[in-house]
């Protein structure tokens, strides 16, 4: 008999030709530093942010945004709605950028690597990233029978709710062809919090024991959503159970890229397994 709770793991891999340090996908999970093979029995939150390659320092902004969104999602119950909580989060996240940038610029100067003129020009527009954040809490009526999930998405990173090995829901993108459009982005210098909130989509659902949630950045999400056999695609993802599988995961992604079924881009995935009696 399995105790009620969650197992959470995540994997991140850079695009072919890039190093891990150059990867622009960021992941953050709370509670932090929780072993992937130990059950979480209370509320948890997870975030994926995909830095936009065309903007400078996007990987750093993606990391800041992932950490901020996860913290707010876990602590503020009204985060996943159209009220003021999300706008307050957006203002707080954007407010982190200038102090971080000031410290970064100072460090570059001290290292004898001052910002280049073209970097300074791009910084005027700020850094950009997509954002997907989810929160799970035990069912308040029957904690052993399931969990409630809530999600917020700005851009094209996706959450897939899996039941009986099949996708039950895809959020926010539902069709493979929609990945061809230009996604909405969260800008590090966008102080129009109302606009950010208006462009963010919200969803919720209920998980039963045995269900799984998969959060993926756009390249892997597009591959999964367009798979002719989604059950087989899902089982391929299940082959990678934790950080110890990072090398095998990178090799598997390389095979998909060589077969031209996966776009050469950074990849991040968070897997949440729902356990229960």
C-alpha cells in the first residue's frame, strides 16, 4: 500500500553544440533540495522558464523568474487568479532585475570584462523568458484520494496531465501547430503588470493516485504533443527517473534531434508522480 504524496524529479539539457552553462532553460522546485526518491506529503510548487535566445542574459532572467514564481505560487493562495496577487508577483519579479544587473555589471568590471557596447544596447530592452508554474496541494476533503493542481503559463512551455498513460489535458498549448507562433514573453523590464497578468493563462485540475504531471519547455512539449503514439512517447519519458539519468537523457534527446523529430533547443522537464492509497 503506497502512502499518499508526490515524487518529483526534473532534468535539464542544453541544445546540441551548447554547454550546460549556456543553457537558457531554468527549473525551480519547492520544497528545495528534496531528494527525488523521497515522498513529498505537503504542498509543492514547480516552475519552468525558457529564456529567449534573442535577448541578452536571458538564462539569468529565466533563473530569477523561476525562483520568484515558485516562491509566490507556494506561499500566495490567490496567485493563480485574476486578482492583484499575480500583478504583485510580476512587479516583485521585475523589481529583482535592476539590482541583479547592477551586481552583474560590477562583477564584470572587477574581472576586467566590462559589458560590450552591443550588450549594453540589448540590455536596454531587457531580458525575456516564458514561464510555466504549477502548485499542488492535497485534496482538502480527502487528502489520500488525490491532489489539486493549479497552473499559470505565459508562453509555450506546457503542462501535461497524464492518466492511464494517456494525456488527459495539455495546457496552455493544445495543438502542435501552435508552437509555430511567437510566444508571449515575460520581460525583465516590463512594468505593465496588468498586461503581464492579462497575457497569462490559468488552469486547474484534480489528480488521482497514479496520475502524473509533466511540465516541459517548448521543444520537448512540441515533440510530445505531435507524437503519433502518445502512450509510447510517454513511456520513453518514463525511462528517465532522476538526475542519475542525465547522461542517458541527453543521449536520447540527441537521437531525436538526429531523426529531425525534435527541434535543436534547450530542454527542461519536471515529472510529478501522484501516489496514494
